[in-house]
C-alpha cells in the first residue's frame, strides 16, 4: 500500500528543513526525504550572515541561534593574491558553522515540530502524473504538493527540466578543512582573495578548531582550477597542508526563472539560488524553503484556486531580483580590467568594504548597493581616484 503525505520535501538541508518546519508548524502533514542519515558531511564554507540570522528567527522561532554556529567574526579582510587590500573590523557580525552540525540542528527542529522523516533512503524517481515519489528502497509515497530542495544535482529539477543545471553557466568550488595549528598566522576575520581564479575568488573562513580554505568560480573559465587551488593552499600555509580536497558545483546566480511546475516547487540550490558576488546560499536556501511552504499553504487555503507555483513565483521574485542585481554587478568586479581597478582602489578607502558588509548584514538592499557602487566607480573614474 502506498503511503501518502500532503506535502513531501526532498532534501534535508537548510531549504528543506525550513520548508518542513514552516508547514509542520501549521499542522500540515509533511514528510522529508533524504538519502543521507544525519548528521552527515556537507561541503560548504559555512558562512552565516545577519540575513541568515533574521531568517532563522522568522522560520525557527525561539530556537537558540547560538547552537547554529561555532565561530563569530565582526569584519572582513580583502586580498589580491597575497596582498591585503582592505581590512574592516568592529562592524557587523558574521557567523561560521560546520554544515554537518548546522543541517542536523535545523532538521531536528523540523522533526520536533512534527515533520515525518525518511532518512537513508533517497529519491529514485517521481511520477508527476500520479504524484508519487519512488524511493531507492522501492517504497512509494504519494503527495499533494512536492518541494524539491535536493541541491544543485537535484533529481526533482532533472525530472522537471531534463537537467539539474546549465553546464555552461555552473560554477565549481574546491575546499579543504585544515587544522588551525598549521597556519603561520592568526586568522580572526574571514578573508576573501581575488586573482586566484577567474570569475570567482578564494576564501579562508575561521572556525573554532579549523579553517575552511576554498576557491570557487565559473567552471568553464577555470579549466585548471585544481592546480590553482593547490597554489592557493601553498600560499596560505607555506606548504601543501594535509587533507583531502573536495569539490562541488555551485549555481552562481544561474537561477531557474520558473522554479517548478504545477504542484512541484524548487528551493535552495535546486532552484539555483546562490548569490554570485558573496557566494551566499544558506540564507537564500532558508528563505526560498520558507516561501515555498507559504505558497503551499496559500494553495491549500484557496482550495486549489491559487496554484502553488503562482503563489511561489510571487514570493520568489524577492530573491531573484536580488540575484539579478548581483549578476549585473559581476561585470564590475570579475573582468580583469575591473580587478585591476579594485587592486588600486580598495587600499585607499574602506567605504566599499563596509558597504559590502552592510549588504551581507541585510542593512541595505542589492539595488541600493548597486547604485552606490556604480556612483563610486563613476566618480572615481572622473576624479582619477576610483573610490
């Protein structure tokens, strides 16, 4: 006999747990399916912004934020290769987490609210006509609505569109977690490195006992990314540190214009919702999962008169408009001529760095950020001072 749930969520990351928690809090019969048994390893830099904290409070209510992260910083350092261009401290908070722990925590909050979990049994196929999910074990579960939050290699997205992502636009990241003791200097603030890959950047993110070191950029523009990453690691540590290099795709701003079909919605990386300037994805994952759940609730309340996809697209625009701004801004940051301007400009003032932190703290919107950045570029070009 086939089981049935009003809503099935595929994927136990931030998007899936946010959707499940939101639905369960309203008494909806929701199940979450993931191929992994939690806690499980998850490759990610683990940056949580104040935008993430605000969304966490909205979605997870009184749950303790301090259990969501392991390290807190209050600024940022920007580099071009091995040269520090700008440094800001005492600004807004940035938090860093281990995704193994963070995802397990959020999933537990969704379960506590009443979500039924199917773990260790991944999605094998979806029958869209019959509204049935078939798991790898052979078990079949019917749904009224389905939310695909199963990451960049989404089975749900592939079922809907024939492919999970566009190979010409997808980004790729390489990362390694390294013991702090191997660093030749203290790292207290997150560090961003330009000039180490094309149309992307490198990073060193401090954690409690480790640092996460990585590079990410448009895959098609970086055929030698592994060699570039190894060179970056040697520049940071003085030698090649021990550890395993891991890689994963990132949908840098390449979101799906239609985030689903009929009663099936996509959220998080499955919908391509990663911001290409800062690489922020966790906040948009939580936000899109929350929006997808709200859309399902609206569709249910309307008795089907308002399709879930229509309700979702209305909310989804709040995210994609921000990504549109960020996609345009890439052309002021990543081309080589712009990179040279940044190298000259950033050491002269911390204003742009602070503006960037305000964006990540959700103190200013992407439209305002874009306007201020363009004005500064134009004034700089006219005055010969850049910023």
